[in-house]
C-alpha cells in the first residue's frame, strides 16, 4: 500500500505564515477597496482656493436689471462687512467671502464678463472700451445684486472701494467701478469711479438733495498697474485713498443720509445705454458700514 507523506508544520510557524499572507493581500488594495476610509487630508486654505478657482467667461443672467422691489427704504441695522474677491471661479455664484450678497452678470449687445488670473486668485475683466460710432450698439456688462437695504449706510461711517487695473485705452468720460444709487432725482448715492481721460479716480456721495460731494485727486491710475482705491466717509469728510495713502478730501455735512432701493452695481450704473461702462479689471470689492 502506498502511503502519501505529509509534513506537519508546528502551530506557531503556521500562524505566522497566515498572518504574513493576510498582510500582503491587504497591501494590494487601496483604502476604498479594502473598505477602509481614506484619511488623507484634503487641501485647505489658499492652496485649495487656487485649486478650485476656474477662470473663464461668466454666463449672463439677463440683459436688464430686475425691477426694484417696492417697499419702505431702510438703513443698515448694524455694522456690515462685505468683500468680493471673485476667487471661486466660473462654476460658483458670484458671492461675497461669506457666501451671501450674490451678484448677477448682466450684459447687452454681446457684452460679457470674464474671470481672469490675478495674483493667487481671480479678477473680473470687463469688455474692452467700445469705439463704435453708435454708443447704443456697444457691448456692455456689469455685476448687479438684488435690492438689499443693509447696504444703505444712512449717516453712518462708511468705507468702500476696490482694486482696479486700467490703461489709457480703457478710459472714457465715465467709468463706474462701484455704486449704490444715483446722484440725481433725490435717490442718494455712494460711488467710486475713474472719470475723464486723465485717469483720475474719485469718490462721490450724494444725499436726497441736489448737492454732490466729490473727492478727486489729480492722480492718473490708468497706467496698466493695479491700484487700491478706497472711499472713506468720516463724521464730517469724504476721503479718497489711493494705494493706502489719503490723496483728496471734501467736507460732508453729518446730516447727509444715503438710503435707496437700488442694488449694488459693479462696473456701471446699469446694463443699458449710457451706463458709464467700466473697461479694465476689478478685484477685491468691499463695503464696510459702521464701526
């Protein structure tokens, strides 16, 4: 009779071999394949923002402003701090740093806005300065919010501004950077603009009466470089800051109140004809009320 021969392994040796084989088999799988959660940290902070910031064209939400919602006009109930850096890219709504106060791109005659690289983030590029003989045919595009009375400072302290890049080819008789309201018709307004062909920035405040207060330094900011522009209303003056330095100021009576039902607009006073269209790039728009 033939007998098969089988060599018996000691129990300890067998257990070690089985454990080694099990470990080797696990090493062939990714954490998800092995049923283990992937704990690899995901990017966060500035690197994450840069990774998801996608430049490109913004789709227009329409060609006309939404009719202003009627109702009693109120002023900000407390301090307000709003900052738009535009760094979330074209795949996200244009909202402030806290995710609110959304802005809509509006355009006419083929006018569109683009998000373009700027530093470690993005900025908004506006249509080139139009040279057509008929202004009504020019491409126009702006960013516009909804009615939001929390942007009304009343008689409170106010700071607002933006960073801009322009060349002399971008200049016109009027180029509005940021505004809320109008300076005529008893509406009231605060505005930042680069007016005239000399490239002078200016800050404007107007109450519900006809008087307009303008702080305009004789500085040319349309030199192809980025400039930080800030308007600051104190208890009795309106200051214009350029790149952090005060460059002009005018007295403003403390009783002048700014409150209107108009939305915040960036890049023009509307999408329609005669809108004082901005040309160039805008970044880091902010409005601070109170405090």
